[in-house]
């Protein structure tokens, strides 16, 4: 579990996070949503330790990040997996070398132990025959699966995903969504996803935090969205005609 208490963050005269408090639950797909400029990327980077909050605390299963020593922060870093928006694979490394990179960085595992673990996670994301290929030789969806394999190779307690479906077609996006959800439940990970993809939100959003102008404007599940009285959330989620029609049907049927 990750607990955020009264977090504030400013850049110059611009206050981006204005006292955010929330909890990201273990074993669930937690999602941060909001319009551009709402503060969701700054919140995600604050969770990752890239930004230091001006006020408030962020704790990982009771460990307050700002109170940790340098060594304790390094240890916590080994418990975190990250899926970047553009996959961020090393172009000159093979798929297997990309996936094994965190093990080489953060563990003292032998070469055979690393190879065994790489084989295991690549099999888990359905990439059995891609070990020796370069990122340029595989599709965008496969690259994203490699990024997920790399993120979980070190058995993380916490998994952060920044726009994991960016640049993917709808069918591949669904596959990635389902894979992230399955892995979250299977390994009981605290997963936090920064997303603007409403299809993903409505498909796998188990704990959704909606930010607006630096404030937490709403929090709930994807099912709660259908019956929310938050006009700001309705305007954001149902900005497309498709979701407007879905909401109309849901309200009409009393669901």
C-alpha cells in the first residue's frame, strides 16, 4: 500500500499539487486520471521520488520516504518496477538483455540465475521466442510486453506505469491492460497507472483517483463512475459520444 498525505508541490509560482491525500491499494490496479495540467504526472513522479514534495508525506507500507536514509531509499528502489510511456528499451540490447538489466544492476545473481529469471518473465508475458531480437525487430505491442517483463523481473512490490497504452492500437491496448491487471493480482503488487485512456479506466480501474487543477476531485472504482454526481468527472470521462451513450443507457436501466 502507498499512502499519500497532504502532498503539495510547486514550481516557481505555480502550485501543481494542492494537498493531495489518497491511498493506492495492494493487489489492485490504481489509476491516476485527469486533464493535461491536472497534476497527475507530477504526482506520479513524486511517488517515484523524482520530485520532492514541498509538504506532506508519501509512505510505502508504513515507510515514510522522506524519513528514509540513502541506503533505505536505495533498497526501496529495488522494490519498484516501472513501465515508461515509450517502453524506453535499450536499442542496442536484445530483448533478453533488456529484461535482465535490472537484475544486473540491483542483484548479485549469477548469470544462470539471471537467465532463468529472464526466461520465466518472458514466458509470463507470452514472449517465448523473442530473446535474441532487438527492440527494432519487434512490434510496439511486443516492446510494451518486454517493458512489463523488465519491470517485474526483480519481483517488485510496487509497479508504476506511465501511459502504458500510448501509441498502441485498441486491441493491443486491451491485451496490455489485461496483462497488467493479471500480474498485479497474481503477484499482489501495488500498481499505479497514470492514464488518459478512458477505455483502460473503464476496463481495469479498480481504484481511480481523478485530479483537477492540482486537487483530488474524486476517487472510486470504474463502477462508481456510472453513478457519480461529480460533474467534473462526468465532463472528463464522458467527453466522447461513446461514453455519453453508455452513461445514458446505464442511468436509464438504473445500473
